[in-house]
């Protein structure tokens, strides 16, 4: 797809773009472009790679409609929603970090030790997790109850092992985690589901100002939303985040920290599921490497 193709599609939907268009080819479901319109407004454009994404798009739109009413930070505001394009104005700040799609080199767009970041992220998480269950049900979104959490991981483990294989030590760790009753929460909340510094925007003061990529949001285990922070900022920062989260009205349990460690360790399992579902060879190879499969 060329810049001219993008201009043509956008024009159909009443959006006049300049030739200032760049692409991000990392997405599996959507080809992403960044463009500027003739008034100088910057846009994010998402073009579906397949014809069967209609239901996924509708679900994500309901998620965005919900969270925009309950969070004070920016989320994408879709202005164009069509079978050939989704478009929304670029959020005002950059992600906390970004990485090159080819070299995977990480660029920090914020001082990673900024003292404002953790307290502001904790506030956003508490607001997100406290969205009323009734509002989520009215939006017809995925809901996992506490008794569903381990069942989901058990099914994922069985599928990934049968399709890709898994190192014995890693499999044993997951089974030990599943059997440890004290780690698992007795409640679930609405979560982002794929929250890490690349999906969090922060302003020049280090305060969280926006969150993107909401397609996996659902009611589930809140430790999943803490695990991405752990992976980037480490254990001491995670402890600080949990403390600030509780101060902001977030509900915790005694072993949230330990559960988050196990959630982060389960990242290869999540990647394995993604590889199985997409059947893309590069991801299958990458997932096998993370799963310790020769």
C-alpha cells in the first residue's frame, strides 16, 4: 500500500491528507500509518489486513467508548470507522518508550526514573480497574470470573504445548503457579490486558497522559496490567506501583506482587498462543525460542 493509496482511501471518507505519510508494519491485523492532513493535524490510520476483522473492530470501539467515559487520560477517539480504514487524531504526547520494528532498538521518550510516572500510572490503573461491572456488561465485553482465570491458563498451556512444545522447566513453573491457591485473586476487574510503557503516553513532566491499543481489554486478573510494568521497570518499581495503586483506591491482595511475577514469567505462553492463532512463521520461531523449544 502506497502513500497515494492512503490518500485515496482517506479522501473517500472526507479526510484530505498531505504526502507526509509514514508506515509502521509491525501490526498483524492492521497496517498502521501516520499522516498529516491539509490543516496540519496529525492522524493515526489503521488499514485492516484481512476481511474478517469486523467483529474485532466493533468490540474495540465499544471498549474505547467505555474507557473514554471513565478515564481522565486520552484514549484514541475514532473519527473514521469503515471496512477499509480506521482513523483517529494522534494523541498529544509520545509513548514512554518506542522500539524500532526492524532492529528492536529501544528509544526512551521520558526519563525512566522520573518520579511522577509511577504515581500517575497508579491513578490511571485504579480508575480503570474500578470501572463499574454493570457498565462493562452493558458494553457486552469479555468477562472472566475468578474461577475462569486458571482455566484459561490451563487451556493455553495445553494448546501451546501440543502445537509448539515447551521446555520442561518452564512447564513445571506454570503448573506450580496454577496449583498455588494463595497467589490467585478471588475477584476480577476491567483491565487493559496489554499494558506496558510502549502503550502508555506521558507528558514532559513524566505524568501519564494517554493509553493506546485497547483491543485486548476485558474483565480479568489485574496482575496482568502490572506485569508489563515489571518487565520494563523492575521489581522495586513494581512494589512502588502497587503501594501507590492502593493509595488511589485500587483493591489489592497479599500476594499481588508474587502473582505479577508469575504473570510476567508467563509472557512466552501468551506469545505462543499468539503464534498458534496467527500461524505466522516468524512468530512461531520466536515463540519456540522463548518457550525453550529446540
